[in-house]
C-alpha cells in the first residue's frame, strides 16, 4: 500500500500545475464551507442567546390553549393556585433547571394624561425575571439599569410607546385595565425606564411588578399566565423538554385533556425560522462543495486515466492485478482530496483566528456593534474533511475502474 | 517438457460483420532456454501469436500450453497472475514508466506484482542492471537515457522476476541497426546467463539471422521452421 501511495503521489507531482489547481479549488470550497459554518454558527448562537436570555427563556409553560389566544392576552386562561403549585413542584424536581419566572400578561389602556393608547404588559417578579432572562436588563435603554429591574409602582415602557406618546423617564402615567369580571380599575405608575424592542412575542411589551398587576386586576388568589424557564445548560433542552412534557401532560382535566402546554423557545420565536434557514443554506453550501469536489476530481482522474492508457497497458501486461491498478488511481484521487482539504482546513482555521483577533462587529436589526466571534467545532471540521475526502475517493472510483478493466492489448496499441 | 506447446491454434477477429482470421491452424513447440524468432511480412500474424503466447489474448480455437499450464481458458485475474509469474515483456516502444527511475522501473514487477521484500529487491535489481550494462544509470529517469539504453532497462525489467519466458514484439523496430544488433546480442547473453527463453518477432533480416530457431509466418499460417543450433554468431 505504501508503494501504491508513493507511485500515486509521484503521478500527482508529474502534473504539478493541474494538481495545484485542483487542490486549490477543493481548498477554496473547504474554506468557504468552514467559514460559512463558523460565522453563521456564531451569529445564530448569539441571536438565539439574545432571544432566550432577553425575553423568552428556554421553555415556557402555559395553561393549555393559552398560546393560541396569546394575541388577546386572555385573563381567563391563566393558571390557578393549584395548577401553579403543581408546575412549581414538577420544575423543582428537575435538576437541570436554573430558574423560572412567573408572569401575568395583560392588555391595558395607557394614558399620559393627554393621550391614551393600548399597551401590552408583561408583569413579573423582578428577582425571578432577572434570573430567568439575564439579558433583560441590557434592554433598558433609558433610565437606570438596576439589578432590581423595577420596583412596585414603576413601569418599564416599550421604546415605540415612549416615542409615540412622548413619555420620558420619571413621568407619571395611568394604566387602566378590565379585570376578568369586566369591571374597570386604574392605577398610576412612574416610568422608570424604556425597553428596547426586539422581535418575537413579548418583544414590544411594557413591564410592571406582578403585585401591581394583581392589584390593578383585583386578583386575590394566585394566578399566572406564563412560566418562563431557564436551564443551566441549553444543551439539555431536548432531554428536559421531553421529561417535562411527559410530566405535565400526565396531568389531565375532567375531559381527559392535558391541563398544561409546554413550548421550547424554537416554537415561540420567529428567529427559529431564520436559524433553520441558515441551516438550510449551510446544507446548500455543503452540496455545492460536494459538487465542486466531485466534478473537479472526476475530471482530473478521467484525464489522468486517458493520458496514461499506454502505461496502464504496460503495467497490466507485466502482471499488475486489476485491483492494484484500481488502487493506484483511487489513491491518487484520495491524495488530491487530502491535500486540498488539508490546505483548506488550515486556511480556514487561520482565517477564523484572524477574524476573532480583528474583532469584527455587525448590526442585527436594532442591535449594533455585535462582535463577530466565529468558532468552529472539531466535529464540523471532521465532518467536512471526511465528506470531501470521501467524495474525492468516490469520484476516482469510476475512472479507476475503467483503468483496471482496460484490455492490455488495446491499451498498449493506444497512441 | 516443452515450454510452449501450440496445437491447431487459431485466432479470428470480428470486425463488424466480417471475420478476420489472423492465425490459422498453427502448430509448434518451443523448448526451454531457446532463442526463437517469428518472422513474416506485416499483417502475417506475428503480434497476434505473441499476444496469445503471452496470455494477453485468448485463442479462438486450438490448444496452447505455456509452462505446463493450459492458458486458453483463463480469466483476467488468472491471466494477470500467470503473466506476472512466468512471462516477461519487452515492447517495441520500450514502455518504461516515466515517473520512475531506471532502478525503480526494473524494481516495479518485484514491488507491485510479486511483493518482494526490500533488501532482496535491491540486490536483484542491482544484479540485473549490472547484467544489462546499466549498473551506473539506476538513478536516471527514462527521459534522460537513449533508446538503446531504455531497451536494456526493459530487458532487465522483463528478466527481474526470473520469468521462464520473455516475449518481445519487434523489440528493435525503434532502434538504429547497430543498437538493434546490440540489444539482440544482449538478449542472447541473458538467455545464456539465466536460461530464459526469448521469443521475439521481427521483419528485419539482419536481426532474424541471430535467432537460433526461426518460424516464418505468412497470412496467419506457419510456413517453415529453421533450426540453427549454435546461431549465426556462435
Ligand atoms: N484487434 C484486432 N481486430 C481485428 N483485426 C486484427 C486485430 N489485431 C490484428 N488484426 C488482424 O490480424 C492480422 C494479423 O495482425 P498482426 O498485428 O498480428 O500482424 P503482424 O504480423 O504483427 O504485423 P506487423 O508486422 O505490422 O506488426 C492482420 O490482418 C490484422 O489486421
Ligand atoms: Mg505486429
């Protein structure tokens, strides 16, 4: 085998320019794919992090049917005391959970004493909320970014509302809401900050303290619209999801319908589709790489066989077994693939390091100066390397087979 | 025991609808360590016959035994193995492998066909290069040596595996008269040194004089056999 490799390597060196060109093409393809994977991967990770850590959390529990009606923020589909206790117990038994935050969501009228508009409100227990969505505080673009997020009597208002209603930090406003029975109640709040809007459900909601909401809505007992959950490690998501789902779905109402519904951030955020799109693009780029390798290696190997028909006839005549001849050509394609991949991988890794060193930034939506920090996993590199080398070998098989099958006399007579 | 025994040998090629009989009802034997030539005009069937003896082309009819083996019904794999073990080839166009040095060209059959261990290979190749007078040229590439030298290397490659039979189809056709002469004498010397049977084809009268046994072919038929024990140059 060593000798087969030696001879194949010499044959590659014989057509130096062609070898260089082909391996450069393969290297370029590898670089394109690896850079694409690493850059989009880091972008994806950052965006997912933003979404889960600034708003949604990793998982959410609602009363069954809540999500379908979430646009109306219905109060009659909240979880009651018994249900909340049950969920708390199940969450408490799950070790992978870092924290969870209970929220009441409601719609209200917002008045600055001269104008009135609608507002969607997310009402939270600040200590729970900041633990569950730690990047939330960074979304406060005016006012103080306090660890406590907000106190009772205060409101964080969405950016668009602040602009539209010309409300500033420190101003007093009035919230008016209907409770479940239909009666109306109003309460005064002080604007403590302005929240940056982000895409996704709840991304343009205002925020008040849960106790204020209870007072506004005249809720005496425990009542919760949604429970957002943060895991210690996002990698545990699939496992925790199925575990929680099983536990929650086992709880049924009188009609044997599940009482709760559980969703991952993927179901809750539209960014998930963008992430999927990125994955799809990665797949297409990989397919293009495969095509490039397949075409260039097949092409080179067909030429190699054609140019060496006489030599093939000679070595076949003097007794080289067909499978040895086949091996000579397959190994040649394999080496071409190896050289191209090696060069491509090295260039990619250097480029990734360089991008990190340069600290390139980009803007996404309303967020600017996000630092591009591409990384690539060994798994991705190994997958690409194996794919390219595998395709290189596969591409050489047909020409090599042709060489091995050649009739020595015909080959020797070829000029 | 004869090295080659051909009985009622026939070879027919099909060219579309017409059948071309290249060899018809040929009978002959070749003894070990003999120095044999097939001669005849162009198209008389010399190459066809040599290819059949060399296990490269199966006969259409008749029987053909080489080194005690019936070679008529061999598959590709068996034929390749048989050639690698028993037959050496010298080609009209030398057919050295351009990416390999002289040494490596001679080494090739030991390495890729017979799987000899390295030390034995080195020794054997050295001996053969010495024997054909190319002992000091081992590191050169084929493009760096003359036609005559290439054919010497080819002779060494044909002999390196200790094959009992070396087949050479017009080995001198691409060489000038003087060089051709030397190659034929080299082959004869090798026959004497290694007791290898040499069978070559030619239509050069000067060359055929050097053969000890000459078979004359015409239109696919074996016309006559001249025995000349001792040879013209004794
Ligand atoms: N593959 C083939 N297909 C068809 N006909 C063939 C084939 N090979 C040889 N022939 C025919 O067989 C006959 C003998 O050819 P062969 O090559 O054996 O002659 P030769 O004596 O070697 O001639 P030369 O001195 O020109 O080399 C010729 O008529 C040739 O056309
Ligand atoms: Mg011929």
